[in-house]
């Protein structure tokens, strides 16, 4: 790599590819070749840089110049100015959102799982190898390391599952290793069901080999010879890169028969999901790999004893695996020195919603929510007020402003009524209605409940109906009590965690934003103007010139003239009778003077 | 970009190839077979389900059970231009519901339906992983990000022109 005087890194993660970064890549190759610079300048396709909202992103080394929101048309100028004349293209140095600040975005991060994302070309195994890739695997075989010893190192590192539950990874491997069976399986959960999260996708797209290396190590530790990566069908780029990476690893002898002449065999296959959230749950995922409906099955028996095809199986999340090679290379002690007492290492979050720096970030455990939202995330756009952060997706909860100083780790997040989840983190501002958000998640769980157990199938539906009543203005205070009652039955009675946690979004919003619920049922008001049935149209009398257009288009005769003449106006203003208004919005569309508002 | 239309004969030959690859493998090959069959036909009509069941030696009821469980499998054909609005949390918070409402209004059909001339269909999904661009709309493989409802009519007009309607 050192023969090149400059490297142009083009992000080809999903966000940037959606904005044509693959064409940007092609154009770079084209213009670099046109200038005859192909021996001096290397154009590299990489995974996600993290700051997705400002994509497509192009980074030029050795300076490390970052260009934001590039278009295919910008490429010629970058080549001519930056690469030929050595002058930066100032116009692309600024982010599209003036409030976003990339320096702050990166300064508090620490990258372990994302170490290679945006740094290497995911299509080239050589680049992974050049960044210590397959070193951990190679060392295991060259030193003939005992599997039990590796497992105890993982245990010592304190690594806990990043898929949501936070179960200690070393312990899980230990269980499966101790069960006697000739056939065992290693599975990777890349179903990433939490809507609004894209951590696992970015790792698979940006650094697929790390998953292959880690799963092979896991296979060696528990005595498995076959692995499956279960990827959701919505991730075609991830699937493509992962399968190319698996082929390369096989060609290089890192997986397959007799790896490093050790006599150990291990191979990997990809299985595609088909759009069922519950298939992220471990037992459902295994049924799905078996080709069946993804219904969860009761535990015990745990997968470590009886999992995929009835054989002992371990399942870990993508991000969990991405930590394994680093732990083995740098040592358990080093890893355990990062983070808090009970949550070691880092966590990747997909920060989204109403925040300036939308993107992918990785922080040491113990970082506060405030640091993420306001320092890394750069605060709330358009000068709006922060309301809450949602973590844990449909199983999680909302963290209000009063708890912004909560230090992120598994136990703290549960204590404030949310959970770590897989890493989705959605910021909400004053315009987000918390009842509507609870309803949004419930609609999701109603859709996704597999229907096998009654508490979940019926309970989520009943709760959704109650929330619909509350948001359409027919709810009562008794409904709030009913929500809490159903929630308890769900928690205690459901077969899997989908149902057990389905009420969390409601319970946490009711706990922290009860006043909004009460406002919906008692005052029939939605302060954010989100719940359409509760909206009321009204006329700002001082803006009304009295033309009467609104009154003419009103199908319900709800608009009449008053006696009030606004200062500077000639005719008396109109007003809307809320009891007659049918909320069609025709008046507001007609008024040319912006005198009609919806609140 | 529109979906490349295969002739019925081409579809049948391609399906045969897929079925012979998985023949006799039973349940464990069912998902992969269905995924590839749907790629060929765009959806999974009953005759295709029957053929899959025969080839894998599982019951048609079983095949139907799997199809109806997973939202990715479709029993109805999609439009030539499939509008798919992301209703994942990141997009929802940024107003993707309003996008969906506007598209329904402009095309005159509801989410889940296809226009009579089978040119357009609307559906929603939960996160395509491009949350940085929220709110996101997919039209077949084209991705539109950071959209507002005002931009919808122009997008629809563009595809209508392409589709000659
Ligand atoms: C309804 C439901 C959905 C889940 N979805 C995911 C998911 O999308 N990705 C994931 O890694 N884990 C998911 N999990 C957690 C898995 O069941 C399992 O605990 C995890 O994959 C284990 O890996 P880990 O120990 O490395 O976290 C889900 C759990 C439930 C109950
Ligand atoms: S929530 Fe829409 S792309 Fe992720």
C-alpha cells in the first residue's frame, strides 16, 4: 500500500450507496486514470465512516481530509483540485447541516467493534490481514491453544452479548463446550430486528472477515464444524460482501478443511431471514434456519444443549463476535480495563431521529446519555428542545431529560426503565408525541407477534386498541389503569421475550410522561399536534383579514364572522366553532394569510 | 428502474433450475427455495407453491404456513414500480408516516395494494438500514432520503412518465 502517495476512501455503506457512492467510486477511478495517476493514487471502497447523515463521505489520506455530501459531479473537481493541485475543495469541507460538528462526533468515541469500518476495503482479505486480521485465529493454531483456556480468557474479559440480553459470552461458550456431541453449531445473529438500527449491518458491510474469524474461533472452542450467519433479507449489500468474504477465507484456508494444518474443520453458510422480527429471538431464529415458521420454543432446553437441528448450538450477535479477535489479540485484561464494573468494553449505537449528527458511533461503556446526544450527537436540530431518547427498540423504553446523566451500561439502562438493546438510539424532541410513539411500537409488536402464545397475541392487540382510543380522543382514565394491568399479564405470561418486553415502551412513557397521557384522555389534547383526531383548528384573529374564503369552503358551516377587527385590517375576523368542525383542513389550505393554525 | 420482466417460459425454466438444485432436501431448504422462487416471479402464487412442495417433498400446507409467516413472502404481485416507505423508528420520528399518506393520496391506493393497471404498488417496511437519510422511500431499488411530502408528486410524476401512464 505504501507505493501510493494518496488514498481516496469512498464510503460504500448502505446510507452512502443509497446516495450514489458507487458512482462516485467509479468516477474517481475514471478521473484518476484520465490524469494518469492510477499508480500514485489508490481509490478504495470502504465501509461506514459513521456520520451517515452527511454522506456520501469521501476521505483522502494522508491528510485525512473528509468531504461531505459529495455527488458524482463533484469528483472531477476533487481530483483536479485536491489530488492534482493539492488544494482542498473548501465547499465540500462543510457539512450540509450547519449544526453538525464532525470533530465532536469522533472525539469521544472508542472503536473496537468498528475498528476496521471505514478504514479497510471489505472486499479485500489482504487489507483485513494487514490490520491484524486472522492473527488471533492463526495464533490459536500455531500455539495449539487449549479451547478451555480461550473460553476462560473470554470470560475474564467480561464480554457480554451485544444483541440485547447481555448474557456473558464466555459462559455461553462454556456451556456448549461441556455438552458432549459430535455435531454442534455456531450461529451468528445478524437479523437486526430493531427498526432504526444499523450497527450489525455496518459491521458486515465494512468488516465481514472479523465475523468469520470470530465464528471460526467459537467453533474451535465448543467443537463445532459448521456455522450459520442469519442475515435479514433487507440487507443485500451485507449479504453480498459477507459471501464474497467467506469465499476468500475459504481460498486462503482460514475456514474449510484442516485449517492451518490443525486437523480442525469449520465452514460457514449464510441463511437469509424473510422479514419476521421474532426471528431475532434465538429459538425462533433456529427454527427459521431449519426452514420452518419462526415460532419460539420454550427454554429449557437451552440452545447450548438442544439448539439448531436438535444439536448443541451457540448464538451470538454480530457485534459480540466483532470483539472476539481484539480480546484475544490485546488480552482480556486490556478489554476489561475499558468500561464499567459490570459492563466491559464498548457499545456501538446507531444514533438517529432528531439529532444533528445522525450516524454510527462506538463509545466506552459508562459514557452518559448526555454525552452521546449533545457532544457526539451535536444536540437537537432547529433549536428544538430535547424530550427523550429511546433505546432497546420495541422492547426498550424512553429516557427523559431528567435522566440524561445516566451512564450507559446494561444494568443502569434497565434501572431507568429502558434496556441496552442491540444499539438503536432514537432521539426525540418536543414535537414527538410520547403516546404516539408508544402506539408506534405497539403496532410493531402486534404485527410481529408470532401468535403462538395467547398473552402476547391477545395482550398486544388489546393494548394497541387502548392506545388507539387514547390517541383518537375516546380514551378514559380507566384505560390507563387497564394498560398497566395488561402489561403485567404480558410480562408474566408470554413465551418469549418479545411478549415479555412488549409493554416496556408503554410503561416507560407512562412513567416519565404521564402528563401527556392524561392530557390526551382528559383535555383531549395532543400538545405536539401529532394525534390528528385531537387537533383543533383555530384562526389567529390578528392575522385574519376577514376575506371569508375559509367560511366559504367549510363543508360544516363551522366558520363564522366575529365583531373583532384586527389592527390595520378592514373587515372583522372569523372564528371556528370546534364543536362543528370536522377537521377536514380545507380552511387552512384555502387561507392565503396563514391565519389558520392546527394545534 | 423497473423490474425486468421474464416471459412465463423463462420463469418456468428458471424455477426448474432452482427446484432441481434443492430437490428432495426437505424442510431445511424451504426458505432458500421460496426466496429464489419469489425472485423469479415477484410473488408466490399457488401453482409455484405446489411445485416447491413437490420438489422438496413437504406438504403444500407447510409451504403456505411458512409463506404466510414471513412478511417478505408475498401472495400478491407487486406493481411494476413498488413504492416502499420505511416506517422504522428513525424514519417514523422524522415524519415518514406523512410521506406514506401523501403517496397513498397521490396514487389513490392504500398501502398493501396495487393500482389497477399493475404499474404501481405501495408498501411499508421497518428499516432498510439507511437511517442516516431518514425519512426514506424506496422505489424498486432507487433510494430517496431526507424527503418531505412536498417532493412526492415530482417523484411520482417521474415514474409515471417512465411507465407511460
Ligand atoms: C423478539 C426478539 C428479537 C431479537 N432480535 C435480535 C436481533 O435482531 N439481533 C440480535 O443480535 N439479537 C436479538 N435478540 C436477542 C437474541 O435472542 C439473543 O439473545 C442474542 O442474539 C444472543 O447473542 P448475544 O449473547 O451475543 O447478544 C432478540 C430477542 C428477542 C426476544
Ligand atoms: S428507520 Fe428508516 S432506514 Fe432505518
